[in-house]
C-alpha cells in the first residue's frame, strides 16, 4: 500500500518508514515546508501524495514544551489533525488514517484500575494530553460524521536509538555517557520515583502498521508493553552499562507541574486483533540508546 507518513523526519518517522518499506509498502512524505496548521498547504500536499493510507505522526510531542507553549501545542496536535482529516476526506477513495495519540490522555489512573484499558475515561493533566484528547475526538468525529476510516493508537512511552534529548531515557543516557567520558561529575534528574510503561520504538512501528491494515475504524488501541519500570531503575541500568559511580542530584527545574506517578497499559485489545506483542527487551533498548549517546558525545568532541 502507498502510505503517507506525516512527521516523517521526527524520531519515530524514519523507523516507521523503514518498517513499511521492508514490508513492501511505498512510503511518501509531505512536501518540504508543509505546515499541518495551514489547511490549504496541507490539503495540497495530501492530494499530491495520493495515499491509500496515512500514519499521522506530526506533533508537538514534548510534555515539557506543552507547559511552555500550550497554544502552539494545541494548534499542531489538534488543529493539525483536523486539517489532515479534512484533507483526507477530499480524496476518493478515502485513505485509512492512523491518528497517533498518547497514553497521557488517561491522566492519573488509580492503581486498582491498572493496567489501563481503552475504555478508561479521559483525564488529561497536561496541555499536551488535552491536545491529544482533542486530536482523538477530531478523528472520531471524522469517522462518525463523514465516514473517514480513522483508527486511533494510544502509545505509551517508547524510546530507542535516535530519540532526541528532551525525553527521559535519552536525557539520562546522555548524562551517563558524559560521566563515562569524564565530562561531568554528577547526574541531574527530575522525579525518578515515577514508573512508566516503556516499549522499543521498533516494536511500536510494527504495531502502527498492523493498525493501518487491520484496525477497526473508530476504535482506539493501546500500544504498550504492559509492564511499568520505575525511572530510578532505568538510571541504575544505564549506570551499570557505563560502569561509572557518579552522584545523582534532583534538579527542581526539571520537575513537571503535574506528573502521573504510575502509567502501565493493557495491550490485550491490540494483541487480540493483530497478535502483536513487543519483542525487544528493555535492556537491549537501553544499551543501544546509551551507545548512541556515547557515540554522539564522542563525535561532538572530535569536531
């Protein structure tokens, strides 16, 4: 199938494009300079791409940035999705659309209701989360009101080689790599007491393609491993990989105004539909993220 990947130059996009290509699909991108908040520009780019399916990755994906720029986050994530769906509805036949949302839409879920399932009510605690709720509702309305076959993927935390700084695993890995090179004498962190359901990006993109092919329009599917790992354990594993002994200091400036203490999801719905389960163990993911940060730091030093 011919698949348009929006946000193809971000972290997930190249991994998805590679997986689609290896699966025999034709991958197309938006024309350079296309702005998802510009309805006219986006409509022209989507028409030119002429896709059979669309995976909508383009987003402002940082919770931290969403606190600094809630309006900009909402414009990209919600209005951008609205514009994409409107553009897709102009095509004949209409393409299947995968709107990539986030587990942040669930907010703070009581422990007795975990692992989180897809019928858990929305309770967004951050501007990023509220923008993703809106994006989901735009996609659902496009299906219910206009028949555009939209499937929603609610991704929990995911990481892997190539993820930029600004997210917890590469941030920690970069600091540990700096300590291994002797470039820093302490590691600064936010709240390491929270637990997250973390999946390798390469497993996540497999799920996205399966949902593009088999997902039921109007439905939402969690994409997660189903196990929560406390962030202090993530740091401990990275430190063990580096073989360093370096003090850790909590930096109040890295704290979020609202943080979800534990997030773990159920992948049962996705597994029942497609048979998908994550295949890459967390230790391998962490090792590869650490090695990529170590190499990136060494490359910077050599310039």
